[in-house]
């Protein structure tokens, strides 16, 4: 997990439209950055930046697969199963649970 992962940084991350789209899309099937680019209507550099951050925060996993054209490629799958947000004494606390199928 990312050392800089705080409640506020995770809330900020999940507030990003592309992050939410990537997590939503990859929760049903693994996808390549190119597939995510097309589905999210975002530039490839934007997709790669979001993938990098989501991977650092342990919210996205990668797996090597085949794309049927160029051979092997990396596909990404959402590792996020559940997020609990608690506010107590003026402080946010976030607990994340991984999807069971992502280890």
C-alpha cells in the first residue's frame, strides 16, 4: 500500500471521475490501458497516470494476458471490494477491503 495513503488522499482519489470509471470498468473484467482509454474517453497518458496511482494505493492489480493482436499485454483489475468511511472526533478513518478474487 502507498505510504502516502491517508483518509483525505483516498477520498480525493475516489473523487476523480476517471478513477471511478477505471474501478467500475475493471470490476467486471480485466482491461488494458487502451481499452480503458476508449471506454473512459480520456487520453492514454491520463489513463496511465490513474493506473499508476491506483496501483500504488493497492486499489488495482495487474495481470499479464494476451490481447489477440500484439501478443502479451498487461490487463488491470479492480482490487477494491469495499470502503468504510468513519468520521469521529473530527478525523476521517477509511478501511478498505480487497475483493476476494484479487488475493
